[in-house]
C-alpha cells in the first residue's frame, strides 16, 4: 500500500486503569486493542507501568508518511507486518527512487536501495526504532546500517519524540550516507583467504564480541561458500580451532564471490551473518557493527594495501 494509506490500515489502542476502583492497581495500566474491521472485539494485549507512554502505531505512521510525502516520496510502497492482535508492528518502505549503483555499469549493476524500517510495540516487547538502511538488490542479503541512521526510544513519559523523529526522517532520507563511499572503497581493496582466516581466529573470535558459532559460520563460508547450523566439537572443553566446528552446508550464500577477493566480499559475508539473527534489534545492531569490524580487519592487514585498478 502507499505510505499515505498507512494510518487507516493500523489498529487503535487505549491505555486504561488496571482494574476497577477500589480493586485496581494504581502502579499499573492495561493496553487494549480496539475493534477492527476484521475483529469486532476489544483485546487486552499488555500490562504496563504507570510511567509508560503509549506511542500509537497510527501516530508513528503519520510521522513516517508526512516526512516521505514532504521529501517527494509519497508514492513509495509500504509493507506491514503485525502480530496477531497488532501489538507488535514492523513497517518497511523501499525507496527505489533513491537507489545507487556502486559499479556505474549499465550491464553489471550492483545497486543499493535505501529502505526505511520502523518498528513499534505497545506491549513493551521492543523499543520504538526508526532505521534507514541500504539494501543490496542483487541478492537482498547485503544490508548496511550505520549508527547515525538509527533512532531508538523506549516508551517513557520523559521523552518528547515527535519533533526528534520528524527531524531525523527529514534529514536522513535526503542525505547520501558515508557508507556508500565506504562500500566503493572496499570494492577496490584486494584481500586473501589466509588474511581473513587469521583475522577470524585471532581477532573476530577473541576480541570482537562475536559468538564462536558465528565465527565458525564465517570460517565455513570462506571454505565452502555455504552456511548452515553449527555443531560444536565433542570431547574436552578447551578452546578448539574454528576448523573443528561442523557447519552444515544448508544454503549457498548469494551475491558473493567464491573464494572472496575483495574487502567488499568480506563485508557482504559479515552482513549476511549479522542480518540472520533472532530479533530485529539484534539484526540492526549487528549490521551497524560491520564498519567497525571492517576497520579492525584493515588494521590487521599488511601495511601495504593492494587495490584493484581504479
């Protein structure tokens, strides 16, 4: 649907006392979803504290639509995903008009499109998030987000979000992020399999905060080009090399050269792994971390960096 139609497609909620006086709890409130065209009944969806500030899905959708229309993107299409009673919401808007081709080649395009993702919940299960990310269209697994392209807020009464969110959307939708220039630089930088393996074992596993399972997945993808579930080695509990971990060959990683040839290929693999996480917030935080990981990899490389023909 068009972003202009988002508001009416979303459910309405009410914040009510938790119980009827005198048998109520003054420290708690109840969130109730109001009847919809598909469900004629009110549905309690959450119990929250008396400090909770309800952010209506419809208000958030209005912020999004208003800013996109003002940026000349009112025809953009929105995709809605909701839980059963609408308490958790995700909206994605692909901004095809703002796409960028990294290659600048009509016959070998490597296009990235900006995508706005807004998540909200009225049941405290997740914070309100607005993210602008750049998604690789050739395979849809390259997804880069940088910290300044995200705004996050918990639902508390001391936060005045309206103008902050409006300003964020207005600025970021019209600005080309530094990550695009960084992607172009990575495309020119040659790397070797041995360099990546050493970095994976010595830094990514030991110092980055990555789990050993994710490090093992990267190691296996470097070896085979395939990703899958990880099985830890049996036997003694001492530290084992990543090559001892068994990773299933369940799915070929799309859109990446095998074997890897450039820093851009490595960045795609890191993004593939970080974007396949359990929760939306883990995915966002993981993709934000890719530039930091790439900076650490470059520091471990030999001083002389070989680049592809400019």
